C-alpha cells in the first residue's frame, strides 16, 4: 500500500480525533504528526506519520492507549471501562 499523505480516510480520522478534544499539531518537515490527549483522558502523547498505512494502527492504538473507539462508525466515542 502506498504511503499517501493527506488521504481522505486519514483526514476523516483526524477530524474524529479532534472532535474528542485531542490537539493535533501540524506536520514537521519529516511528516510527523503530534497528537496531544485532552486533560480528561490520561495517556501519553501520540506520534504518527499520518499516512494511509498508519490508519488501522492508529485505531488500535487509540483503543488500547486512551480507551477511545475510532472504528468505522460515524462518531467516535469513549469506551467505558469496567
């Protein structure tokens, strides 16, 4: 799979993440995207290259690290922990 920057799916995923309160900083020269969690969600800062090949990995990581479900649904939501 080619490493496409600014693909439609990645843009939609970043919009979902921003709606949850995460802060996404602009890319640097190497294409790295920095995602800061909001104060209400505990977890580390997340770095990604923001290409199509990172799409599924980001969904898995956000579910594991922040308990946020970014699956193929229209709206992302927080996963309730038991």
